[in-house]
């Protein structure tokens, strides 16, 4: 069974020949050392070049980060070691380390040491805390020392690869001579690497004989030789998380080998000519080629993990199976905070698992990988079955049925005995468990009955994952950029004759949601999922509702109903949790399905702190009366009362929050709409809604109140409202006073010229005094028309007209005389006053209008 390798390109940058690469352990950086003597530091997430600088005119063959010191150490063919602060690019130290080209530099993980190797056949140990003092030198190789590497299980020992065809093991304490040599390569050895896991004492090496040799450094024997490259092998490493040996060669290829079976898994060729170096870390692989730098992501971020509904969790890292119990003190759990787990390393798996899942009852779990599967008891890890299989899937039934895939044949077993088998008419890629067995191909997915092995329905999609609800009524089918929620109609199966594609009525599409999801879980009939943009969402009524925004990519691993918490895990196996109230979700589902009796029965089980959420949910669906009945949030209840035109409730809430002017204003507007003028006036007064009061008083013709409002707004500094009030009252003197008080003297002058000529002298005087502060010439240019009657002959008539109109304005008219009173404004007062200085407007208005001649009267 080949490994499922998800390989994604993270960075591809063309440059001069790259002789060394290194991935930073804490930042998304990769450094490339070039043959032309330059260093380039890339951000492999943004694809940006962070730093680029020249180190030497000679090739750079090694560069290493020291994150704890913020240093970058560079070795080149000019025999010097240079140390830079990689944040500021300040040079910390330069010294000659060897008498020939420097081939390799490594950093001790804990001590202030570095080791260097060179074409002078020497290996040297340096202490940076003692001003880069040479602590020790190691001799024994008879040719160039191409690479050195520390033993991850014992940092006092290291290995070296040399063109003298040997791999030597050394110690940094004691003797300067090699402990022993590993001999087997027929030509020079270019690279060497230790196995990072604790279960195998392996070293790998690659050389010019185009072979990769796997050594047991305890027995000092070569246990395997890998062949496949067609040119010198320049670099070999073990992957930190996957069971892979990765080799680069001058034949332009990168080969991935299984580290347990030593089978060649895949060959990569990106057309960038010869490969020279590689670095592995953070699930990434960086490779240096003749034509640039490549960073690849190998494997998935999703952790291999399974959890029971009681909180027992198991996960796999490499071949190691770990377990923990999430039934911790609920008071210690905080939403979004990492859960402190007491991790128990249970055992080591004989193969590399690619699937781990508990049975539905949680009493057993299955492991599958490398063509085999094992079933073990959850607690004691006793074997309950094993066999050959490329895929494994559990049924959701209580019988413990499961399915295995062998090629295109899927077998369904119960108690480890084959019950029935299913052979798909297409190439099978994967199988999924659940209420029905799902068999996935390149273009199709078959849903198969667990009991009979009969085809229930074939659909023309190739899903990435399938999740069934516990009841089996709904299924979520996950594609790359979207997912579907289907309803399974069990009663439709067998009702009619099955067609070639099964029963057409078996499934009904309910929703399609455009979300790229990472993981999912059904809670009752609600689908909970995490998205590619780091959100924890749930699907309700065909809508994607966000519960919380996550700060990184997380995967749902399970839910504990007693705690009302959902648990998530990241790629580093850190576990966090969030409160998800199942009763609240069931209540929402019942409301969406319009099953209000069920919703009413569920509501008492919902904690009080969720009642407002229920109310807001009902409000969003338009059930405002129901929302108002259960909400305890005064602001929400107030909004609902306004929407329902419940004036009494809104007024009562506003009284409880007497200082909130906005509430009084909204109640006043509602009262005004309802025709309750007294309540509207009271609310507007409390909220200081002067504009609303102006509208109210003018609508109901309350002159006295308009005058009171004008006086009040003057005190409040609302001159615009006061001006309108006085203008409506035809009190031109007060209008002018408002303009003057508000500093708008020019407008006051023109207003006086139009409506109150008697005030012109006062206002013009004030205007001139005001302008003279800035420009005396401008002030002198302003003229009082009453002082130049020869140039303003109509001023006298205007003063007489003003007096006549003031007398008219003091009169009151009923609504029945509206048309008569308004006819005054159609008169030419200046002409009337010119004809008769003692004109009586009331006498003119009392005269009946002249009747026009009857056009139909005969002559």
C-alpha cells in the first residue's frame, strides 16, 4: 500500500546555483546559499525575498540558523566562517576556520558549539561563548569531509561522510579519533543523516556510487541499499513526521522512499537541473537546485487522531501511539485555551498508520497502513483482529461491522469474518464508513448497504470526505470548495425496482454550501465544521453560521455531551475546546423545521445565559413575538417592542433607562406614528428631540408651545430650531436676534432688509463693528439705507408696509379663513402703501371677491 502523500508547492524561486538550504525552526523562512557567494532569505508563505546580501566572491556551501542567538552562520570556499545577526544583518564574527573549502556546519542543540568540516580532511569544534575558541579537532578521514550531523538521541556523538568512501562516528568528549567507521560505499560519500525516531538505530548515507545505504550503527552493518538514482547522490534526510527517506541527486530528481519497507514511493522532477542540498522541518522540505530554491509541503496538517464520546483520545506521531483522557475538571477548561493533557505513550506500531478511528461504541479502535490493519481494545490495547487491507471503515451500527478494501473489492466483516463483499465497476480510491458504506472512485461514489452489500445509490461526484449523522437521516458530502447536505430516505429503498445507479429516491439534496472545510462532526442533526479560513461554523437551514474564529488551522476531533464542549486539535497535537450547547442547537433545528412544540419542550433545558441567544435567533427568523417573550436583554426587548409597535412595553423599558435619550426619541417617534401626541411630546421633551417637537407643534398648531420651544432651544444653544420657531410665529425681531446671537450678522442684515426694515440701522451698525475688526475699508463700504433715502427711495414705503403687516400678523384666523389669510401674500404691499398710507388689510380681506362675467350670458 503506497503512502498517501499530499505534496504541495510552497515556494519556487529561480536564482543562481543553490549549494545549501536551511529552514528556520520558528519563522516561515528558508535560507539559500548560492555558488556566486550570495545569501537569500525567503518567506515561503508570502513568496517574498526578505533579505539578500553578498557574503563572499567564493561559493557558499553551508549556512545554518541559530534561532536562540538570532544568528546565521555561513561557511564558504574562502575558508572563513562568518556570523551574522539575521535581523539586522550586522556581522558578529569572521574567522578562518580551515585551510581549504568549508563543506559543512552544524549547531549543537543545547551547548554553545558548532562543528565545521572541510576539504582539509579536518573536523573542528568551536565555542562561541569563548570568543569562538577552537575546542577540539578531529582527524582520521583521508579525503574531503562532505557532511557532518549530530546524533539526535545522543548529542555528544556525531557522524561524518567523506569522499574516502567511509562514514565515521565520533564523540565531542574524549578522544579526537573516530569511534568506528561504516564501510560499504564503492565511491565517495557525500551525505549522512541519523534516523530521528527512538525505535531504530539507523544512519543513512548517499554517495557517488548512486546508492543510499541504511546502516544499523549498533551492529555497524549495512541493512539495506537503495538504488534508483542515475547520478551522484548529493543529499539524504529522514522526514521528521512521515516514514520517508528523501534523496536529491545530480540526476535532477528527488526520490521519496519508505523508511520501513525501503520501497520507492515517488520521484519528483521539477526541471531545475541538478539537486545539491535539502532541509526538512515544520513538515516542509526545502531543496536547492542548479536553477533555484524549492519548498514543498509533504503530508497533511490534519493530525491522525480519534476520540470517543466519553473523552478518551488516541493519536499517532510517526509510529508512536499516544493516548490521553479529556475528562478533566470542567472548571479548568477555558474556551480557546490549550487543554493540559496527561499524555501516555501506549505503544509503538509495527507499521506506519495512515488511518486511526474508534468504533462507534468506543470499545475498540482500528489502525490501517502499509497494507495491513489491526483492531485493538481501547483501554488495554489487546488485539481483536488483524489482516491485509488498503483501506478501513467502521459501520455506525452496534454490531461492530467494518469494511476493508483490497484493490477494487470491498469486504464487509462482522466478528472478523467476511459477511458480504462489494465489487465496484470503477477503480476504487477510498472507502468511508457511517450509516451506509461509501465507495469512492475517480468520478463516482457508491453508497452500499452494510447488511446485503447491495448498491443503494451511485452519485456522480468524487468526495474528499463523507460524514453521517448518528441517526442516519443526513449525510454531508465534502468536495474541494463546497459541500452538500443530503437527506437519506430509508423508506424509499426497496419501494421500487432498483436501477443501474440504485434507487433514485434514496437521497434528496437539502443544501449546497460554498465552504472549503477541513473537518466536520454531526451534533444531533446539525453539522459542525472547521473551514479553510480558520473558522468554527455550523450549518443550519442551509446557512453557514460562525461559532468562533480560530487563530490557526484546527481539526474537530470530538464532542463530549456531558461537558457541552467540542474539542479540536492542531497539526502539533495541541488540543483546545469550545462550549457548544447541544440543547441550544437542537432548539434551533426545531425552530427551523417549524416544530414549535418540540422547541418549546427543549427550551427549559437550555441554560439561562443562552436564552438571549435563542431570542436573537428567533428574531433573525422573524418570530419577534416569541423572541420578546423569552429575551432578558433590555435593549433587545426594547428593539422588539418598537418593531411590534408595543408602545407600553417600550415606554416602560425607556423609563428604566431614563438617561438614554435615544430610547426616548424612538418611543416618541412610535407614539407620533400612533397618534398619541401627549406621549410623543413627553418622550421628545425627555430626549431633547427639538426637531420632533417642532414638527409636532406645527402639525397641531400650538403657537404657545412653539414659542416655549423657541425659548428653550435658545437656552440649549439650538439657534437653528429657535429661528424656525420665531419665523413660523412671524416674530421677525426674534429671528434677527437669533441670527445675531449665533454670530451670523450678515444674514441678519439681509433678513432685516427683507422682512424688518426698521431693524436695518441696528444690524448694519453691528455688522460694521464686526467687519472693522478685520478690514476697516470693507466696513466703511457697508451702507445703512436709512441714511441715504435719496438712493433707497422705497425704504420709507417698506417701513410703512412693515408696520401694516405687523398689525395683520397679530390677528388670529380660524382654519375656515385659511384661503383668505393666505391671499395677503399675493398682494403687492409696496404699491398698496404707495396709494394709501393708511391701508387697512382687514378691510380689503373683508370685501367679497369680484365675480367674473358669465361667458354664457347673451349680449
